[in-house]
C-alpha cells in the first residue's frame, strides 16, 4: 500500500469513508427505534418500516449500480451516491412522522445501494491487480468498524441528545466525502452492454409490492382489497419477468443460473435463513429496552459482542469448512443458532445480565459461520461467465430476505396497539421473543434429515472454490 501514488491512497480513503458511512447506518438505527417510536407517537413494532424501507431499496437498486458506474463513470456515480445518502440522512433527521421518515430512508437507501458496489469497482480500476487484495482489506476495515461502533454510538446519542443525531452525524462526513470525490477521484467509464430496463422494472415492482403486501393490514392498515391488488401485481410482475428472461441472453438475471442445483439450494437456504435472522436486529434492541428496561446506551453495548464474534469467526471460517465440510457446518450452525437464541431468552428472563454478552458473542460466531458457508456454497459451482450475475442476485436476495424478516414481528405479536399499558406491552414483547426463540429451536431439526439437506456436499474445500466473484460477500457473516 505504501508504494502506491499519493493520489491513489487518497482515493482509497474516500472509498473507505463511504464504506464506513453505509455500514455504520446499518446498526446505529436499531438501538434508536424505541426512542423514535416514542417521539413519533408510534408503536415500537411499527418502526420496522424504518429498516424495511432502507433494506428493500438497497435490494432493488443493487442490480443497476454496477451498470450505472460503467456507463456514467465511477466518480459521478460515487459522488451521486454520497449526496443522496447525505441528503437522505438530513431528511431523516427532519422527519416529523413515520411516513416522512420512511420516505427519507428510501432516499438514503438509493445512495447506500450504489456506494459500496461502486466503491469496490473503483478499487478494481485504480489499484494494480497484484495489490487488489491489500487495497480491499484497507477500504473494508472501516466497514467492519462501523457495525462495531453503531449500537453503542446510537445508544449514546439517543440517551444524551436525541435520535435525530444518529442521522445528523452523517452530514459532515458526507459533505467532505462528496467534495473529495469530485476533486480526487478519476471518472473511469467502460463500454457497457444494453441494460435490461424491462427486467429491472419487473423485478423492482414485484419485490416492492410483495414486501408491502407482507406488511399489509397489520403494519400499514391497508384494506383487504388493496392487499389483494398488491399481491396480484407482485406475482404478475415476477411471472412476467420469468417469461421475459426465458431464452433472453441479455436478461438482468439469466434463468440459466437456476439450472445449477447447488446455486438453487444455496439461494433458497440464504433466503430462508435470513428471513428468520432478519427479525433479530429489529427485535433485540426493542426487547432489551422495552421488555427488560435497559437504557438505549446499555442496549447498544449488548450488541457489540455479537459484532465481535462475527468479525472473529470470519478469520477462521475457511479452516472450519475445510475440516468438517459444508453439510456438517451448516446443520450444526443452524441448530446451534436456535439453541443460543433460546439461551439468550432464558438468561435475560432469569436476570443473569452478566451472561448476555457471552451469549450474544456466541450468536455472532454461529451466524457468521452459517452465512459465510452458505454464501460460498451458493456460488462455488457457477461457471465463470455466470459468476458475476449469480453474485449480484445473491446480494439482492440477502437484502430482500432481511426486508421480509423485519415485518414478521408485527404478525406474531399483539402489542402493535399503542394504547395498551407499558407493563402489558413489556409482558407481550417478552412473550413474543420467547416464541421466536422456540420457533428457531424447532425449525432446524427437520432440516437435518430432509432430502434438501442431503443435497449439501459433505467434504468440499472452501478455499479457492469460487472464481470471478466478490470475495467480500463470501467472507461476510451476518451480525446486523
């Protein structure tokens, strides 16, 4: 890194700050949700839309980000991403209602969706191939620090200032980053093939309407007729895309991807696993603050061990999979995650608060091992010509599954009524979290003996298995 020209090192710092902004925002908001709910006069469980709106927007915009960078230029798109993210942060801080906050988070999500993929593309273009791994390690380090600082920083800002400051702190970083991008970053462009606009619009419509329908009457209070219309539109858009992509070499995601049985299995497993895990980043801070009476700061501190466990496991996951194989690692991790979730509930209700950090640390380890293995399993058998497309679809599915998982507490709990007493709400949130833990304990057991599980390779090496894909996705755990 030291032998790189000074202008290239500055460009890497710009990308690193973009990674930090985006990663910090993924965790800093969760701790502030109960305070946001109180300020906006909403039930805490209605605040999942703050998460869903951002994650769903990222999922929708991801397929277009790389093409836009090649077409318009990495500097122009990275600058636009920072400006949109910063403007969205300002709008979030100025929001007076939940609807305004959700719309601002959509704007933030558009910027966030372009920031990280375009940042990676920038590194590929400005750094020699032999130094790419070192450069990516450098720019992704702030992205790992962001989730570590986010929960505690969010708790401090909420407790000693207000929830608005979790968005306002993005403004100085965003302004400096935007100016530095225009001044220092080159505007690389590439010859691009024609973008599948029809396929993009069909998938975006399908994902948005079906996710909105999932929230439905309980979360948004929409009528049964509107709910039915949303479902029909969403299903029609997905089916239309399948017809559009059939035999279409220029489709956004080729249907040839799904002819690979390992990819199909991994994609289904990634979606199903993250739907369940998508509830935890939303429900854990709510449970700790409302169900257990923790302050926002202490609730944020409780989330740090989970991040540390995930970051630590990422360093040794390759050796673990090489030693025990995919099937054994995935089945053990799934069952272990369910047991740890139930243990967290038991420890919290018995008042053994000193043991909670250890339990959450173990949960971070297991989550990281589970999803890092699943990510690699999904992509390992794809041919080189499909690797980039398959990686993009996996990234989109990862975001989509979390947006689907976040609304589930609204269906499973009756405490969405804001008029019930605090003690009743606390009891119901505790009861709901217990049901989540019990569900997570029972759900993996049939998997271990199912035909689907027997399709997973037992003794397959992880190292060197995947070519031509984003290796940060392969190593990523799931600690959010």
